[in-house]
């Protein structure tokens, strides 16, 4: 059984078919890319998988458990986490607090424990803080732990978002345009970084990206969307030579191909 | 349909028109600034008080007094916007709302402190009332005046907003602040104009209210009425002119017909307010952005 | 101009070592100092006030209540009345009348400033004498004693666990306030209002500041708590014609009464929390302005329903609520409320509330059960408001629906935004300031409600984030140059 199985996923906004008949099976440990011109429905697929939108039709299963209809926090707890196209940190909170709040699923106390600062509360808080700090250390962000997230430079904020996504110990990580706004040098280190995360945390990674250099270099498999429909699927080499893909990208800027 | 029903119908139409006139002030300001102008109820009070000035001190008749009140109140509205709200345009929206609340308190209490608490009313000959008998239904000229004048103002406003360059700029500004200067109109002027029209209509409502309900003229008259009209504007879909009219009418009809139908089943007329608010609450829960409001999808 | 600046610099330089010292000593030493000052006031305060400073009685609430009293005679109503006349107040010469009124006003004002008669001193005289009284009786003794014990306390506190130090501070504050304010009179009543206001401000800040919603109907929850607890205590413990007549529980046993009051207050809080559901459920779908309307409507509905229930007195309200909210009750519940909110917003769970304010969708997708968190925030907030309402009713001995209108809700809003959103200590401080302001301005009658909105308008124009927006007042609990104190000093000069 694959880790994630998406079958016949279809979604409408009003009358508009934003995603049509989307199928994808992700195996444990894979690194898969999702590409397509702007407005192709890529982020919508991520929103459907993470529960931000409820799919109109089709099924999404994680380890065989149906996800459609479940609220986002449950899906997050089941092992899918993500980052966003534009950075969505909780700006006024410190970096550490950003990571801690993403541990919500691991809170093991009730309101009374909290109001009275009972041992169970202290124990759980200690655990969460230790785990959050450990993550920050792993990602070399611990010196920023007590700074408000908004004070960090753009690139660091992107990294904090990835750390935050790791807080719930996901098995599947969705990255929505991780290279957006980065220069070629930064993209190079990002590629290493993504590989490192996958190996360090034994993750499956699925990413949306416009930067072809990144997608073609690190993804093992690529799926191409246009107007919500899948137009191609295959290895980077196959995709690069696919006539339909080239057509879809005509007029679009094709970076690095 | 019996005569009292028809009579109540006209009462509701009158009350609804007045609420709608006030609700327009809220909705127009919200439309351009996304600001809940909590001071508007007290602007309405100020309009009614300008009627006292015109009628008693100047000895003017209804029409000149109405015009005086609308102009003076519009001036007040524009001044309030320039002095208190404009400096906060860049700050968080909440600061402006809190300021609006404070301006409202300042107006009603300041007016009370400066003019005293004696009960006021317009002169008896301010608007000579006649009562027409149509069958067993009697309709006073005051009611006709309120309803007809209110509708004339709605139509005028609707045409203004739809047909003129200024009106279109007003509608555009809530979508895109930066596009308006491109249309060759200054943003500040549009905002001032909006306040002037909104508060002017509020003043008209104030005078009509004083004529229709003579016992209500005091410095706190705008408090509850203002809050109610505001909720009416929201129920209609704040920012939309038709919404303000419909919301005001709904409120007017509920307030008249709850006691009218309620007396048959032993519900006292004082249930009017809670029932009206509960109904508005239910409408809002079913349609969170009001009847004419457009839900804006939040982007993920 | 320059001389003035130099003087200030030199003053700052001379006082530098002293201020440095005052920053180093732990907070507890100030509370010990205050305790000494309170003892001093009880010993010699009255003599000093009457014989040396020529007051007729002890200055009320540090004299704050006395200083604006000379303005109590000002009557502004003649200024515009000639232009907005009542039918009986018509005048042929409005301009002249208004001019006369203004002239009279100016004369009265000048008199109020300087001298209005042998038994009515002017503002300056009262103000100066109040200043002398406060400095001699409170400021100097507090600082001197604080400096004396500061060194000792710094050493004593070393090595104690943090929670114990906090507990010591709270206990000391409690003792000082109880000793100073437990007079059963105006001091106590003012402090009772202050505690209730703190509860209101802090609980509203949870929703408006931390969660970023805009609730404008907080008084509605207060009303529910006030009525439910009053009905219970009256029904069970008082002889009233409204309910059964004779009390259900006729007892003088202190324990039973205490338990009874606790149960009644908690029941009031629970009822208010249930009313809070009326706002919490719509909040799942609605945010911002529309939710604000929901809170407003709930406030009106609560008020309107209470107006119409004859059993609880309708618009007249309930009379004969037992006078049980004394200073101790209010202080204990205020402290508990502040601790509850503090622990909530500082927990990982409660920080989910802040995450909702910052970016609700991100919170949802990052594993925060946003609906549950919102529910908790609204329930805790309305529960505390309900308890505050219960205390309020039992402090006044009566309740009526009119007390819990938009004006009361506005007061709570004023405190929250004065103190700053997302700041508990800011809200506490703002509630203290607001209560004192209301007391100080009481002699001005209606002008009070002109001055307060003006303050609010200027606050929004010049300091829209409030006194302490999104940060807390830092206390030097352990003494010594702690990092927090150093940082606070840095903030002060910035």
C-alpha cells in the first residue's frame, strides 16, 4: 500500500472545475514534484490534501485512512504537514513559540492542569519545549529562538516555516514553492537542504515549484497540471521532452530547462 | 385585511424608512473606509438638534430648516473625519473604530453638558399635520412625508452612485484605494464627500424622527436608534445601499408587527427589541455577510 | 529653554545613583515599603492632614477624589442652551445669553482654580496639599523603607523558587491593599470596583487582544452572571418577597454562607459562559466586523430579555441583593482570574489563541484545533465576566438591566485599549487608572463622559497601541541587575 493514495480527486469553485480527476500514489520515501503554469490548480491540490478545502469528489487516503471530510488539524495530526507559497508564520510570536504552537496535537493536559500549573501541565510543556528547541538546533536556528518571527530575514523565515511543519512529526511533507524569491546560489543549498530533511527525518516529500532547475534535479517523479487537468507524468527526463508540457509552458517563462 | 393592519403597515414603512436613512450613513462610510462609524447615531441626534435651532431660534419653516440641518451636520461629519479619523487611516482599523466610539460619546455627552437636559420639541406649526381618511384608514401627512422623502433620497442616492463619476469612484475605492487617483479623483475628496452625504442623510433622518416621534428629542436619542440602524445595515450587507434600505425596512417591520401580532398571544410590546435583535442575529448566522453582502473567499 | 534642559540633565545625573539603586531592589521591597507607609498613615495620617495641611478629613484615595471637586459647580449648560431651546427656555437674545453664560463660566472656573470661599478651597490649593500629603505619607516612606530592606530581601530571595517569590509578592500586595483599603467605606468600594474592572478588562483582552476579535458586548455576559448569582443568593439566603419569601436556607453559619456565595458566583460564571456560546458558535464561520455585530446583538438581547422577565423585576431590576462583595472576595477572585488568564495565554495550548489572531488558516493547517481553542477563549472570557458581574451585583445590592448596556461594554473596551491589546499587566494597570479616573471625575457629573472619550481620542491619535500593547510590565522580582530590568531601562530611553 502506498503512503498517500489520491484517486479521481476533483474540485469545483462554484461552477469552475479547478482540479479534475487527479490521481497520484506516493510511496514511502519518495520525492515528487508537482508543476504547471500559474493558476493550474497546484496549490488547490495541496489545500485539498491538507483539508483546507473539502474535495467535491474523489478520495485521498493516508495509509489507507480516508482524509476527505476531516478537519485540517486532524489531517495534520495524522502525519501530513506543509509550508505555504507565501510565508505564513505567526509574525508577532517568537520563533520558538511558532514551533511550540505547531505541537498542539501533542498537548497532554486539560484546562484545569493548565490553570493550576499541575505537574502534568509542566511535564507536557517541558517536553514540547525540549522538542521544539531540538528541532531549532537541528536546523541551526536556535540563536533566533526568542526573536519575533517577523524580525528574521526572508530566507530564515522560509526555514522556520519548514521547521514548524516538522513539529508535528509528519510522514509526508508538502512544500509549496520552497524556492520562491531565492537566488540561484540559495536554490543550490535549498536542494541539499531538502535532500537532507528527507534522509534525516525519513520523510516523503511532495513539492510544488516553478524553478525547473530544482524540480528536475531533485524530484524522482513529476506530475504536470494545466487548467486543473493532469497533462503529463513521469521522470524528469520524460517530462522535459513531453510535447504537451512544452506547449502548456509556451508563453510562460520556462526557467532553467 | 383590516384597517389597523394597513395602519400598522404604514407605521412600519415610516419607521423602516427612518432606520434605512440612518443605516445608509453607516453603510456608505463602511463602503469607502471599511470603518464602522459608531458616532453616526449621535450625528443623527445632532441633525435633529439643528432642527431645533432652525425652527425656534431662526423661526424657519420645515424645508429651510431641513436644508440647514443637512448642511451643518454634513460639515460636522466631514470635520470629524478630518480631525479624528484621517490621521488613523494608516493605523490599525481598530484604532479608528475605538475613536469613532469615543467621538459618539463625546457628541452625546458634550451636547448634554452644553445644552442642558430640558425636554425639547419642534414648534407646533413646524410641520402642519393633516390626517386623511381613506375608508377607515387614517394616514397623516407626516407619515406620507417621511416615506416619500426617504424614498426620494434613496433613489437620488442610488442614481448618484450608479451614474456619476463621483459615485463610481466611491464604489471603486473600497475595492482598490490606489485605482481611484487614476480616475482623476482625489481619495480625500471622495471620503469627505461620502461623509458629507452619509451624515447629511442622517440629519434628515434626525429631523424626520423628531417630527414623527416628538417625545424622543434628547441628546441620547441617537444611541439606541443608531446601534439598531447599524445592525440593520449589517443585516442588509454593509457597504451596499440596497442592503441598508432592506435592512432598515426589516427592522421597522419587525418592531411594529411584533407587538401588533404579539398582543394577540399575550406577548408584551416590550419584547420588540429582543425579538428584533434575535431575528437579526439569526439572519447573520445564516448569511454571515448579510443579505446583499458578498462573501470574500480567504486565500490559502 | 536651554537652562531648563541643563537643569533636567543635571537632575538626572544627580539622581542617577539613586534610580540605579531603586531599579536593583526586588519588587517585594516596594511592597514592604508601602506596608510601612500604610501603617504610618494609620498612625499619623489624620493628624497630619487636619492639623498641618488643613484638610477637613483624610484625603480620599490619595486625594485623587478631592482634587477635581472644586470644579463640581461648573455649569456648562447655558453655553449652547439658548441656541437649542426647550419650548419653555425660549429667549429673544440667544447670543447675549450664551455670552453671559460663558462669562459666568469663566468667573466660576477662575474661582474654582484659586478660591471659592472659606470652606471651598480652589483647585491649586487642594492639589498642592494633596501632593504634599502623598509625598510625605506615601512616597518618601515607601522609598526609604524599600531601600533599607532591598539589600536584605535580595539576599533572602536568592535561591527561592520562582513561584514562591511570585506567591510572596501576591501575598504582600494582598496584605497591603487589605490593610489600607478595608475600611468598609469609600476606599473599599472603590477598590471593589477596581477589582471588578480588572476582571472585565483582562477577560475582554483575551478575546479582543489575544485572539484579535472585536467583542463589543462584554457587559451582556456580566449581566447574566450578575442576575443568576443574585437570584441564587436572594432565593436561598434572604427574606424577599420576590421569591419564596423566607430564605430556603436560614443560617448564620459562616461556612455555609461562604460556600453559598462561591456556588452562586460560579453558577453565574457558568451561565455567562453558556451565553458566551451564542458568540462562540458564530465565530466559527464569521470574523471581524460581522462577529462584532453578533456580540453587540447578544448584549442587546440579554438586556432586552432581562427587561421583560417580570420575575426578576423587569426594567426595575432586583433589589435587596445581599451586600457580600467585600474587598477580600473581590481581591481573591481578581487574583484568580488574572492567574487563569496568564496561565492560559502563556501555555502552548493558549498560544494557539494568538496564532488564530496572527493567521487563522495557518493555525488550522498546523494542527491547532481552532474551533476548540476559540470556544475555550470565549468560554473563559465570558465566565470571568460573569463572575465579575456577580461580584458587581453583590457590591451594589441591586441590579437592573440598564446597568449592563453598551456603555458598560464600552468601559471595558476603553480599559483594554488604554492598557494595550495582548497585555495582561497593561489591562490591570488600565483598569486601575480607569477606576481612579472615574472616581476623580465623579464631581464633574456629566463632564466625566466628555473627558473620558477625549482621553481615548488623544490616546488613539498619539499612542494607538495603548500603554503596553503586546508587551508586559516587567518586574524585578529577584532584585539585582536582571536582564529584564536592563532591557526595561533600554526601552525607557528609546
